């Protein structure tokens, strides 16, 4: 699994001109699932993202997590994170998990965040989405469950 995590003041996602998800201060998470990923990696991703200390404390140091801040998550499914751009000019997406199973992993990730008491909003799986955000920092991190091993 791979996630691009951005610290934001606010973020929203629209589909066909209608807002489907919107948050205030928190994290905008773009979430992709690789064909070799297993469900055992989901709790790692949830714990890593929700406890990542990328919010500033009273001294301006990144010492506080989303959990510490009481922040929110806008999670957007994004299979293009699995794109392989090493050969040619067009990315290959053969490493992305099949859509139905990827959606199940995505929904499980979202549910686990919600189970931690975090307001977690989403887009629409496989839809063409318009995502807008006001980045805070900017602070952007890449979390990859494959880097566990």
C-alpha cells in the first residue's frame, strides 16, 4: 500500500459538481493498493498515518500527530500511485490491485480510521474526482507499507 499524506488546513472532493467529502484541519490522504498487498498491512498504514508526528507543537517542532490534534482525514482512492514510470512515456498500472479488492482494502482503511474516532471523509471509488486543498506547510509525506520489509 502506498499513501501520499498532506497536512492541510482544509480539503474537499467533488464528483459531478457535488461535494462528496470535506474536512477542516487534518490530513489529505491519497491511498493506493498494490496487487501484492495483504490485509495485514492495513493496520500498519492506519497506525502510521494517524500517529505520524507532522503537526507543530507550541515550539514550532513537528511533535504532534493527527490524534493529538483531533484532526480529520479526507481519504481519496488513487490507483495511479501504483503507476510504474520507469519505461517509456506512459505509466504502467499492472501493479495495481484489481478494483473490487482494492475498494475493499480502501473501505477497510477508512473504517479503521473512523473506529479510532477520527472524522474520515472519502471520495467515490473509481469516479473522476476534483480534489482541492489548502496545504499547510507544505508538508507532504510518502508512506509505503513495502518499506516495512
